């Protein structure tokens, strides 16, 4: 009987509690970001353990007892807010809250427990929530993996690799021409006359909030796309104030082993130089820079500071200012084989090459963000980057028809300076609850200069016991000046209209209409002064390390040599003019509770004109194309459950030839010569993607994807049938395709949440792909003036590697009481064999062999302000190797080791 009464009592108590419980729910938003929803914020009943965390849509639900409660709304790095609520039994109340960073200092030190929009957790959440298929990599992940620039950053993303020794990237096996680069959604110009995209290693990670990579096309992106679009999102300061100084030193193990590390004289060691054309260069020897190399101490370093400050303006306004400036330099050295050979393996040029390099990068960025109120925000971004590269190359060995006893010697001194200025003004506005307006405009300028590149050719004569100047042609000894200026104006404007509600109260649809425009002008000029050596001076012994003793005004006056240019002092030039106007619409619509579609169309009017006057065509000519493109796309997202998505995407895009590829201009390197092709025309691309995603926890993801691309009239770099093996750009066949699969996993191995927190996490991604294209020599002969015979009728795309892998293991330990912490990461990257250039005239393809690299990154915080960092890059120091796959055997044509890079840094935050 007692048991029965006890059971009835418990039942009545339970029913009574069920009838008396109350519910508080709502949405938490980010006031600093136009009230975007804020996932992972917390709502706590003050003085209790009752709490809830917002989901990916910023929603929360709390079950409380009837009465009066104080709710605390919090998000780390933002000001907490409290609100007193009185609620009756069985009542449901909705309380929404907008949080702001306010006066809280949001420190940019990723190993602290600071939740920000650049954290991996937040970016993974955004990836899960978005309808578009994209991947983001934020400042936290970049720091954890020891990445110093944007080029290294994107290679940590599945299916992306970087060309050795450059900032050029390949996305899913497709190189520079198939990709695009932007900053805050606006396009940026290239720094290289031969490239479409700017070298991403110019952008230090100090200016990066996160990098967004679109490998699946959507109508917001310009249609010149097949591989991917890299969008660099610049830092947007949140907090009250920040001031940080960082100092570091860097060495390369190859460079510091050299007792005689030498560079050419003239260039400024800070990366700035002014080497204009000399006065009367055809009538006197008046070149400013010496030909005598100078010895350097190969120790580099870096210095950087960051500062931020925010000011309240009125009741709702807030002005946030952020600036960063830094300088970094470094030395490197490599030595190895560099040669070109025939299909039978006969040497054309065969060298032991030594390369001494010195690079600088100066970066300055300013950002002003004015939040007028919660509905309106305007941003201004200014970025200045000055990068320089100083290279002294020494080639010793075989030169056909000149030094066939392995007695040749070529020295080339190359200095390149790039100055990039980016100006952007952007605005976001909430017009009504249903209408948002976004706009942006930019003016960018890139100036790339190669002042006074020097090249001298010599051969050793045993009978003379010394070197004499070698001459096959007058260009063997020359000085070269090159200038490029490119200006680009761009504008974006779009409006979003939200309509409809689902049964759960979510947005059912959103229509976006927009306009994009970009207007690019390029001016390029180059002049080369060739030295014609007098016949009676051919056997004059010279010192390779003191060529000023021969090339000087006195020797010129005595007739030892003459100075010539292809058309007097008239430089070779080409100019490029490109105008693109585009209109687009996107319709995002929730077809069911789980299925969302994104259907769009972009229409573009594309105009491109190239004019040239060069040594191959001194009369001056131009060519133009004017075309219209209609580019449809569709993305479908199916939510299998709250942790899994299935996505599908399909689109049509195109690929434009670049200015220099269509200008009849010749660029000469020591072992190869490139020449433009005026008959080049665009390719058409059809793209499809399928992807499954699983998000087990906030910081974890497992994904598997498949993709395919079908390309009409693909463009390749091809060796021409010529005595000098020139390389040009040709539509080499009718069709080509890329198919592949991608896999990614990020997983916490273990995590201990205590006063002294520790965590071990691991990440791995891999992509496997196959590329194939038809190669048709007859098509090339019909469409161009080039007479070529391709070795194969079918082959891979240049730049494509079948297998790419990245893996990392990170351990983090934090001590709360001392504000100290330690983070250690091992990061490994692997690329399988990669096709560098297609073979012709029975010559085999040039293939870059598989390579792997291992980095170690250690970051520490000794206290709240002081940190010490150490990085070791390329620990395994594998051999970089390129072979020519002839029918009889593979012949090594390039081989060297880069050495290990060691960096020690000190960071202090005030």
C-alpha cells in the first residue's frame, strides 16, 4: 500500500512539473555583422547551471521554472548582456538578442580560447549552413599550420597544389588560366606579364581574416572560371584596442652553408630600386649597375606590427580602425641539373646550375569599418604590397654549337619588383526585413618592373687557361629592361529579396539580382640591349667575376663591342584592353524541409583587344574579340539530418586567353623561349560536382566528393617545331576532361576540458583525379601558322597531378591561471607526378616527379602578452626532379634540393 501511495505521489509530482514548466526561446545575432545569426553563443540562467547553446541558425531554447530569472547572453570575444524575465507556468516567451564586440579586445592569437569569426569552428559551421559548395580556411588554421602567405594557405585545401618555386596554384589539376583571384569579392590584377592571376605568395597571412575557395561555380563569380576562385577576405577589426609587435629571424640551410653567397649589385636590399634606362645607351656604355657580383650574409628576418582601435559614435554607430605593416626578407640557394635534350637524348643545353636568391615582401594595410547602425555598414580597405626578387643564376656546362666540351658558363642576374595597390569601398545595407543591398567598388594598380636584367655567356679555353666571351648570337650578352602597368576598375552591386516562410518559421526563398563589371588596361614595354663583340676580341681572356674590366666606356670607345637594340630605342610593346559587363540572378528556394535549390544565370558581354609592336612584327598589329556568354548554374543541397548534407552542382563557364598569350611577343629565358599566338581563342567548360558532408561535432568534418569537367578547345603550352624549341600557347584539340574524387576528415583525437585544457586533433585530405585531352596537330596547323607534330594524340593536362594529400597533427595545451599555452603541429603535403609540358616531334613529355614536404610549427604563450614561435619547413628536404619521358628512357632535365627553412619569432601584445 505504501509503495502504491509513493508511486501515485511521484506521478502527480511529475505531472505537476510537466504542467508548470515554461519555455524561453529566440535568436541571437551579431550586431557587428548586420545582425547575421550567431551560432555557438550561450544563454544561461544566472546563478544556475541551466544553459543552452545556439544552433547553426543562432536559435536557442531554454526550459525553466515559472518565476523571475536573469538571462545572460554571451559569446566569447563579445560583450555579454543580461535581461530579467518573468514567466508564468506553461508560458512560452521569445527573446531575441543582438550582441556586439563592444569594448572587448578580440586578440588575434589563435591558441587562446577566443571565439571569433576566423576560427575553424565558425567557418565549418558556415560551410555546413551555406547552400553553395565552398571551403574556407581561416586565420586560426593558417597560424596552426604555420602558413605565412595565401599561396601556402590554399594548398591546405583538398585538391589544390602549388607550382614549385612560385605562387601559382593548380585547382583540381587546372592551372593559372582556369582560375581566378579576388579580394572581398572584387577582382585583383596580376603581377606577372605571363599570368592571369596574381602570385598568392604576395599576400601575407597578417592581412587575412579567412580565404574562401569556390571550386563550384555560382553566378556571383566572373565566368572566366573552371578550376576555382580564391577570395581573400581581409581583416575586419572587432574590439576596443589592439597593439602587437612581432620580430623574427629566418635562415635557409642551403644558403648558410655557402662561404661565398653572391648576388648582383644594384638592387636595394629593402626591395625598392630605381634603375631607369641609361642616357644614350646606344651611343655610350652608361649602365648604372656593376657586373661584379657582391658577397652577402644570407640571414633574413621579419618585423611586423598590428594596431586596432574602435570608437562609439552616437547611440548605435561604431568606427573600427585597423592597420598592419610588415617587412620580411629571406635568402635561398639551390644547386643541381638543368638541361634540355632531344627525343634521342642528345644534349641541347646541359648545365650544373647554381641559384642564389634574395626575396623581400613589404605589406601595409589599412581598414576602416563604420557601422552606422545595426542595418548599415561601410568598409574602406587599402592594401599596399611591395615584393622583390633578386636572383643570381650561374650555369656551367654544355652549350650546343658554342661550348660542346662542357666548358660553357652563363651568368644571369634578374631583379624583379612588384608594387600592388588595392583600394576598395564596400557597403552592406538592410533596407527592410526582406530586402538587403550589397555593393562594392575598387581601383587597383600593379606595377611590375624588371630593371637591368643582365646575361653574359662565356666559354673556357684550355689553351688560354681562362674564359672568353661566347657568342652564338648577339643576344648571348645583353641587358634587358621590362615594365608592366595594369589598372583595373571593378564594381559589384546586388540586392536580396527574402520571401515566404516554412512551417518552422525559416526563410523559404531568396532572390538575388546583381551587376558586376571589370575594366582592365595593361601597358607592357621591354627593350633589350645586345652587345656585339668585335671579332678581334673573341679570344680576349676575361674574368667572369670582374666583367666590368671588359664592359666599360673605354672598351666601348676602343671598339671592343657595339650596343644594339632590335629597333633602336623604340621598345617592344603590347597593350591589352578588357571590358566585361555582367548581369545575374540567383534564386535560393527551399523545395522541402530538407531540400534547398540555388538556380542562377549569368550573362556576360566580353570585349578584349590586344595591340603589339615587337621584333617579330615591327609594323604593329592588333586583334580583338567581342562575345556574349550565357552561363547557367544549379546547386542542390539535401539535409540528410542535422549533421549531414548531400550537395550537387552543375554549371557552364568559359576560359579566356590572356593578353600576352595573344600578343606576338618573345620572352627569352636561358633554357626556354616563349612566344605569343594571335590565333588563340577561348575554351568552353562544363562542370559537375557531387559531395557528401558529415559534421560529427563543432570542430569536426568528414566529407567525400566527386567532380567532373568537360572542356572544349582546351589551351596548352606547347614546344614548337623550331631550332630553339620555342614554347607557345595553342588550342591543341577539340575536347578534354577532368574527373576526380576528394576526401577530407578533421577529427579531435582527444580533448580534456579542465583548468589546464589539452587537445590533440588531426586532419587529412586527399584528392585523386584523372585528366585527359585530345591532341590534334592538324587542328593546330589549320588554325595557326605553327607547324607542329605532337608526340601523342591524347594526354593529361599540364599541371595536373593524379594524387594530392595533406595531413596534420596538432597538440594544444593551455594553463588558465598563468595565461600560458603551447601548440605544436606537424604538417605533411604530398603531390604525385605532375605533367609540366607536352612533348612534340617524338620528344617525351616533361614531368615533375612526386614530392612530399614535412613542416613543424611550435607556438607558445609565456604569459598574456609574450609569445615565442619556431617553424621548421621542408624538414625532409626531398629532391625536386623533372624528367623528359623519352621512348627509350626517362632523362633528368632538372634536379635540386631547396634546403630546410628555419624561423624563430617573438610576439608581444600590449
